[in-house]
């Protein structure tokens, strides 16, 4: 039976187990996520959020389980997933300009014996325009503010043309105005039909930013609407003892 | 004059050994520079050192093998293959031990290369009678006595390595910058790691024949580091590193014939001096540039005092002496600060009178806003009116965006300070076309509703709707939003914060 591409899950994970030692980082995670949504991945520190993202990229070795990206087994899904790294994992002194970083998004489409075509450059320019970073094209990436750096990597992800975008803590350590600017870019990517999966640490804003939440701590504890996930009993099980979280949440009337 | 030039420079070029050293050395330095760029970006410098030390064991074994098996002395290809194998074994051992043990990689590198180096020397000593290798040449290099086989080796290595790096430049760039992204688009990251390590082994082997074991790592990383301080692009960095390597060889060789010093060390000395010169004088990343930037920096307090006083004295054609009087600072200091503020574009100067530029006006507005918000804050926390002004004058220098936003929000976005003066409107988040909460907008602004942040608040406004702002009521605690049909909606602080709009004017 031929299914409409819209009906294929953005990604579907079955019984995924990943480990770096005797204690698994992810254990028996199964979830299916519809396309065109803004999804937040939440959970305490060291709960496997980043591992989950890296699994979707095909970057970690799976002990068990399968992953499908838009109906394709992950082994065949190279380049269908774009990635925005965590700020801390980037070498900001690397000799590279804004434009060159964005062009990396096209590398998967340029054959090794060719250089970037006019079309590639046009797409890069368009994506830099979209995140309003065109004026900074020639800047070295270390000379930008935190929010601008984040936007450069967003442009790279957009240039890649992937339908599934993974972002590792894009809101960590940025000010309120930047947070809004990033959210804007995410929303417009979503409006263009893309699925965005965002690792997020701040429960207080989670309900406000995302359509659906994935609550992970080694296992998948919940997936669904924020109101269904941000439940006191569920959260207290996952965030044992981190009571500060609840104080803020209650104060804002989320639970 | 021409005679002197010839005696100093020209005469050496007629010597075959010098010319060979010049050409061979330049080729090696060029490749070393290019590969070195990737090596320092990947922080693999120490591994380079390890490879050069491990080489000796490979050379001795290669020599021995050919001698014992076929009776051939000093067979160059065999020694080359031996060194490459030794390099490979070293890398593999380092990889294995650092994975299998709890030791960190740098420790393992140190252990392995010292061990293999020692092994090589011991084998050499045992087979002294059979192996005729001058250990000193090995350690210090012998660029002026370079042989034909070394020359060929150098050329072949250069061609292969440069071809690989130019052809796969993009791949080396992305795997060194963001390996996760590289893997996700299907680039075999591990394979490129191996290719880079192999290139590095080749380059180190050919560098050792020129400058010796100890200095080969210097030829690999120093030109690259020099280039790193001069540019912000990897391709340019590689070109500059190659040039820096070649000039080091040329300069170093002349240094060696003039001072009668060994070739290898002279080259390294020249290379290092070049690096130090760049470290000091590089236009952006140099120490001097940094020092100048710092020196030109006017103390923030003085800068702001001057701005405020210019603003107070009318903002246009204000005599510098009046400014000095009004802020009670020496005229000399004020003049110096003003020179720097002019170069920063905050002020314009005409016949010792200054005028605020647009940027200067913005800056003084920022301070006024911060000053008046701090005054409101001080009143809010219960300070007596007489003390408020002086205290706020100290506090207004704390005016980073987040602080001001925090105070503004905490006080409910006041419009007037305790003295009844207007607090300038937020100009960071609310210029035309920006997205901001309604709470930041002042009377008369027009905007388009974007979204309502908190869905628990029940507000009858839909995205896309045009609104304008009316006069605030209840001492500023109630915002009035006017719809296109004239209907007025009253909002409290929390609700006004939750409505995001795009400003139209």
C-alpha cells in the first residue's frame, strides 16, 4: 500500500538500548513521532537525552533495537537528519566563517570531486537570510554572540534540507531576547513542514515552547502533550529530589 | 654592493648541496605546514612527536632486514617502509592501550614513543656491526647532506599528501570541525582519521631526514600555529603555513651558512622567531593588538560620565573644557578619553567642541534609562528620596541588557522615575519590526499580535490582529490595548507580558 508521505512517522524507534558500560544510557525506548511538530526532549542531567539525539543521527552504536527515519531504516537515512550541536561542543576558535559553516550543510549533496555549485551557494545565502545572519557572512564564528552562533548552526541545518532537525540544548545560556529569536526560527521551520526535536533542560518553559514532550531518563517515561507529560507524580519519579523544579512549575501554574 | 649581495646570498646558491637543501627543505616545509594545520586543529601535535621518535626503530629494522636477507646496505625504500610500519604500530598501540586501560591518551602517547624510541636505539647498538646509521644525523637531521633518495622520497610524499588534502579538503574540514555532523551525512569519519594519521606519518618521515627527530614536530606545528594567528579560514591558514614553512627553510639555511650552525636547528630557530614576531605583531590575534585594544579602552565610568555631561550640556557643540568642569576630571584625561570616543563613533569633534553622534545618543539614552530605572528601584526598596540620585549614579553603570530587563520587569515596566521624569522606552527589544511583549510598548505604538505565550491566560486576541496602545491606567499598572474597531482591552502586568507582538512603528 502506498502511504502519503505525510503519514509516515518523522522517526520511529523500537526497543532501543544503548550502553557505554554495564549501565545502559538508553533502555528499551520505543516511540513514534509524527511529522511537522516541535518536540522537546526533557529529563534530568545525564538521563540519556543527548544519547537519544545521537542515536537518531546514527552516531552511537546501538546494542539493540531499530530506528527508522521517515520510513527508512537509519542505515539508509544518511543526510536526512540535520544536527545543531550543543554550544559547549564546538571549537569556537576554529578558523571558519559563518558562510563556510552554513555551506557544510550542503556537503552531503556535493560529490567529492566537485566544488560547491552556484545553487549550493544560493541555498546557503537563503538560509542565512532566513535566520537573519547574512550581514555576518564573513565573520569568524567566535566573534558572534551566543544567539548568533546558535542561528548560524540553524542555517546550516536548514541548508541541509533535512526534514528532521535535531537540536542539542539550543536555549542553554542565551538571554531572553535570543530565546525568542531562536524560537521564531524553530517555528518557521516547523511551518515549512519540518520536524524539530530539541533537547531542553528548563521545565518551566517546556510547556510553552513545544507541541509534544518526550520525558527520558534512561527509559522513555512519557511522550505526549505537555499537559499530559508535566504531571507531578511523573516528574517526581524522574527528577527525584530536584524540588526546585516543582516550585517554579507550580508558581507558573503548569502543574 | 652587488658584490656584497653575491657574497652573502648568491654564492651559496652555486653550491649543489645548498641548492638541494633549499629545494628539498622547502618541499618538506610546505607539506608539513599544510598537514600541520589539521594537526593543531585536531590537537594531535604530541602524536606527531611520537611518530618521529618511533621512526628510528622502523628504520633500523628496515635496514637490518635488507642487509640480512639480501645483503643490501642502507636500502632507502626498505627504511621508509620500516618507518611507516613503525608509525602504524605506534598509533595502533596508543589507540589500544588508551582504550583498554584507564590511562588518558597523552600519557599513553608518552609511554609508547619513549619505549619504541629506546627499543630502536638498543637494536641499533646490538647490531652496530651491521647497521651503519649515524645516530646524530637521525636526532639532529642532516639537511645540508641530503641524499638523492631522500630527495625523491620528499617529492613523492609531497605530491601524494598534497593531492589527498586538496582533493578531500572539505572532508578534512568537516571531520575536524564537527565529526558528529560529518558522520550524520555519511562521511566515514574514522577513515579520514586514518588517512590524516597516515599523511602525518609520511610527512614526519620526510621531515626527520631534514631536521631530525627532535625538531620534525616543530616543522609540523610551528608554521601552522603562525598561520593560525593570521587568518580565520582553513584554506588560507594552509597557504600561509606553507609559505611560513618555506621562508623558514630559506632563512634558516642562510642563517646556518652565515653562523656556521647546523641546518636543522637554524631552520627551527628561524621558524620560531617568525612565530614570535607574528605572536607579537599579528593584526588581530597578536599580543600587541590586544595590548593596544586594552590601552585604548577608556574606563567605562569616565566614558559614561562624559556622555552624560555632553547630553546634559545640550548634546551639540559642547566645549571640552565645560565637560571637564562639569564632571570634575582633569582636562588631559577628558581629552584623551574623547579622542578614543571619537574613534569609537560616539562623538564628533569640531574646534574643541563635541557633538553626540547617533551611536552616542543611543548610548546616553541607554544610561538614562538605566539611571532612571535604578532610581525607581531604589525608591521601590525604600531608600530616602535625597539619597536616591547619588546611589543611582553609581548603579547606572550596571546596565547590561539582562539587568535592565530584570529591573524593568520587577518594577512593572514603569514609565516615570521617582522624580516624575520620563524613563526612555525600551529600545533594544522594541524597535520597528522586532517581536516583543506588549508590556514593553508605550502609548501610541502600533503592533501586530504574534502569539499568546501562556495559554492559561484567557485573552480574546488572535494572532495577526492589529492593535495600538492607549494611555496606561491605575498608576501604570493596567495596560490598555485598543483594537482596530476601537474596543479597549485592559491587561495586568502578567497578561501584558504574555502577549507577543511585532511592532509596526
